[in-house]
């Protein structure tokens, strides 16, 4: 089998990969000495993919909110019983998660790796949706949704996304709502499955003490005979998203200990993926760390004024058609925090970051990146996340070191635009 | 290939445990000061690590420390209080990338130990004691942290369950102290308490990573020359017996929640150092430790009542908790199902498959733990506190040998203690607004 290798000099790690005739991409990173072997099988399909054209017919379909996550739960049903049991019999631990842009099925095991990998490949490729199964899942996921609704932080974040975006589906909760999931039926699940769970829209990542060639051969032996026809990329239909925010302020009242505050800045016209997207991701993360991290003047001022505490943070998130940073935490006075933050960011946009500030957070980011490579979960999930967005986790490390202070300051002035900011506040009941 | 700890005595009641391994790109360091959890000092003890984190004489502010750590290629530094059984432990934690994987060779492991030495030995002070401002702020932050548990309802329910269940026992004390006492902590008495702790508490330093034990010992002696005095002898994992002959208590609390949280507390009668501990692990695994467990299968998969339903051990104390998020009106049904599953185990209703899957799941979890420096160290700390270190290979052999009879014997010792239910004020109120 033809395979290629990518190598990181700094990390001293390599990834062996290939693309099978069905379009499935398979990646393996050998990590000798680790007990655990970890495999993830992912579809480029997340909660934002709620409108698309069906392959073949070209028919446009709009599906209920939360269906990608619902489908993820339902793949654990098979004809014999529950998928959990078959992994338990192998001593393997299986799980899955759905994000805005991907759905991932994974297991980790210290024994019976080959059998577990077969089982993973098999259950993800064998949907079994029934009216009874769907009914049962509605009860479980309703409780999952209500659990999140009781978390003030979850409400804070969801309200912020609804304020930042007019139409883009990133504003919709990944799990959907108690009402939307009641509209899900087996037929719609199958339509989504057939559209997004084709090998050409999926990838496998394996990491641990494994023989890469043996893993590639095993995946090919499983997927090859299933006779998938080649298929062009799925056509996803995202609504037109205006550059401005939908609302500049949203407030809620919930049982919470103290007020919660989140400030969002929305990108206009973010690249949908690829190297330009990665660069923006890297630069923005560095800007946030330098501007608002624990070593920044602004953080120290806010901390001394008792407006923020240890839980205060800032992060950037971007995908197809969306990009925003979220800044915030618990505070005694959300209005005062907002005023001081906006003032501080405006001051920073005027002064610009100093060369030394950027170098320090670059050093920090490089060191933290190396530390993450002791986590097999981080490697596999991080790699596929970036890969699905047309970027590479290894390239992330290179890009981190290349950013200049001019580039960081350009980004800082562009991103912290008060006209594209929204605030979400949750006040205690 | 597997990290084995080598233990060295550094000073009176001060030990270094080094597990060298090339498998990790990171060196992980944890320093633990062990105390008995007791009213009267637990609030002051809780504040100390957070005040220490605020500054040293040469790095007097959070910002100075953050800059220092960023320049060490993003060295991780955190502090916390660990509560294991009825002990309250000050924990300082550091994580540094190995020089080999960085663009510059800075000797980060030694620098990390030197930094810890600075934090412990030369904290920022004024008038010879901790800075008043830092003490007041950090005590207030801890008070808020305790209160913020309410933002996460399952955690809040478990906290309330433990309080109700262990009222009057040291275990019932919060690891971050007493809310009222936190308002009264002053810098002078706190500093005095700190000097006393530093001299009298057993100290253990754990280092896991690509290091050479001899070199680490040299650095620890050089940078962590703690002023040792009369060190307290044994610090027991529990300070007294379980309460006897108490009827099961039921506690309900109302809040405007979307989802009710049911939490049950049991006294296991078996603890970490006991020979039956491996059987207790299997017992808990069969009941609610895995997705194949009785609680997950019966509460979630069969009855569709919950998204989460699981059981957890606090084996250093001898407590098991069960927690499930349910609709408020399903309380009687969920409670009945949970009690049935607990009773089934005591009656020996355990399928071969449940036993086998649970053994395998526990072994997988133990072996996987060897890939995590944090879990390697955590297992060692629990062993030291319980006076019985259980090396992973030995524990795995013991789990393999656990029989159904062993599980039933353990199950019959388990006693229900407290039922706690967090719910919305009126049934049906969760439908509001729809």
C-alpha cells in the first residue's frame, strides 16, 4: 500500500498516512512505550451542517437542530444490543462526541486493539435506526439538554453566540432543543447518515504503540470490500451571514453564585479553512494571550480591581463561515468589567503589543504544545480537527514561531472592533 | 519501560519520589504537604497555597510570576488543596516541557524546582508576614469558589450529600474551609500557621519524566531546603469509625432547576487499605462505574430516565456515591431502580459477563493510568496516605482474582446512609415557557 509520512523535527514525531480508494483518509502516529492505544473515526459533520444537498438527487434538505448529535447517540444502537457491551467484552473504553464541525467515535484500550478497531469501523458503518430507538433516545437527550440548561456558563455562551450571529448555525446549541429533537425520525437520520458518513467525508486516526503499516492494512481490509463508490464533496448550504452582530447585549437570570460575563468579537469574512484560516487561528490565539493573559497589564489591572479572578479567560474559535473570540468569566460587576475591558482593549489597539510581549507568549505556546503531545487524546482529536479544516497540527507549531509583532498588531486592531462586539451577561436569580 | 518510583529521604519527614521515564516529553512535579483534616485549622490551611501563588520576594505579583512561567516555555504552575479521606493536603504542581523538544536548552526541570523553592521559602511578605491584601483576596476567592459549586448542579448535589452524610465527622468539612471563617483569616496568624505547617507536616515531592533521579535529588536539596522541625507522625486516612446504627436520612432541596439531581450516599465498610479493596472496585464497577454497569443500563438505557447515572468510590474514607440527573416527577421510579440494583448485587445477581467486563474495564483503566503522569503520582499519594501503596501490577492481579463471592461479601457490608434530591419547587415547573 502506498503511504506517506510527515515529520516534526522539534517533536521528533511522525505521522504515516494514506488515502484509500473509497476516499477514507487514515493516519497513524506510533508512540512506543505508551500502554494505551487510541483510535478515532470521525466524520466531517457537525451541528452546523443542518442544510445540504443530498448526493445523487441534489435535493436540498433542512434537518432538525441537534440531529448530528442525536445520530451520534443512535449509532451506539445495533441489532444485537448495545455497542458499549461489545467494547466492554474487549476491555476497551468507547465514547463519542459531536462538535460544530465534526462527529467523532473513539476508543482506548490496552488489550485487543485489532478487535476493537474492527468493532469501531464496523459499528460506525452499520446504522440501525428504528422508531423505538429514536423514542428512547429522545428521553435521554432531553435530560442531557436540561443538564446543560442548568449550567449558567452554558447559557452565557449560547446567548453570546445568538447575539453575535444573525443566521449562521453556529448559534444553535449542538444538542438542539427539547422541541427540535422531538421532530427527528429514522428516515431523516438515514438521510443525514447517507450524506455525511461516506468514507470520502471521514478519517481515521490511530495513536499508540502500534505498527503503522499493519493499521493501514487493517483499515483497508475492512473498508475496501464494502464497495463504496467514489463521491464528490458534500455541498453544505450556509445562510448569508451579515458582518455585524445580531444584538450587542443579551442578559439572562439564572440560579448562579455570582454574575457571569462574556464579551465576543466577531470576524467578518473569515476564511473557511486552509492555511490562511490556520494562520488566523494561530495569530489570534497569540494576540489574546498577550492582550489578556495572566502576564498582561490589563489582566493585572482587572484582577487588582477585583473584577476578574483565576477563571477569567479568552479563546478564539473559527470554522466554515464563522470566527469569534470569547472573553470573560465570573465577576462582581459585569458592567464595570465591560467598561474597563473595552477601554483597555482600545488603549492596546492604540499602543500595540511590544515585541517582548509577543515573544513571551510564543514561547509559552510552543512549550504548551510540546506538553500536549504527552496526551494521545489531544494528538488524535487535535490532528483531525485541524485536518478537517484543511490545516495541519504539525504546521500549527511552525506557524506559532513565525508570527511577527507587526502581524499580531494588525490582527489586534482588526479583531477588537467595538462595532463587531457583543456582550452576554447572566445574573444570579 | 514503566515508570517506577525511587524514594529518597531528603530530610525529617521529607521524601522525594522520582519515576524516570523517556516516554513523556514533559516533566511533572507535585509537592504535597500532608495534614489531618480538622476543624480549627482547615480554613487557614486552605488559604495558604493560594496566597503562596500570589507572589514571591523576587516575583511579587501574579503578573511577575506569569511572565516568569511564560519565559520557561509555558511552564504549568498551579496550587490546590487535595482532600483524600480525612486528610487535607497542600499541593503545588508544575509541568515543564523537556529541553530536548524546545528551541533553547534552559534546564527547565531544575528551574521548576528552584521556582517551587522560591514560592515556599521566600513568599511575598510585608512587616514579616503575608501581605494583607493577598490574604484578604484569596480568602474571598475561596469563599466564592465554594459558593460557585451551585453553578454545576451534579457537583452541588454531591457536595450537599457529603455535608449531610458526614456532619460532625472531619470528612464533612469542606476542603476549602468554612465560609464564615474565611472572612476572618488575618495575615499574621496565617503566616504563623504556615511556618508551623512547613516545619511539622510530612512533605513528599514527586517527579515523573525524562529525568535522572540523582540529579533531581541534588536539585531538591539545593532549592527546597525547608525549615524542618518536629514532624507529626502518622497522619491517618480516617480519624474515627463510621457512625453506627443510624437510620437512612432523606434530604430534599428546592431550586428553580430544569433537571432534578438525585444523589445517594452509602458507607462501604471496606476501605482502600483493606484486602477486600479490589473486590470493592469490582463491586462499584458492576453497579455504576461503566457504560455496561447496572445503573447505566437500567436507569438510562432501559428506562430512558437519565443522561447520566453512575456510582463513585471515595475509598480512602469508605464512601460510595450514586448520582443521576432526572426529571423531578421521576424521582420515585429512579430511586426504586437504583435501590433494586444495589440490592441485586448484595443478593449475588451478577452475570458472568458483568463480572468479566468489569474486571477488564478496571484493568484497562489502571494500565491506561500509566500513560498519565498525574495519575501515576495520584495513585502513589493515595497509597502513602492510606499506609498501603498498591502497585498497578499487583492490583491488576488481585482484580483478576476477584470472584462473585468476594463481590457479594463486599456488597453485604454496604449500608445506605443518605438520600439527597435537588428539585424544582413544583412538579411540572420545568415545562414553563414551552
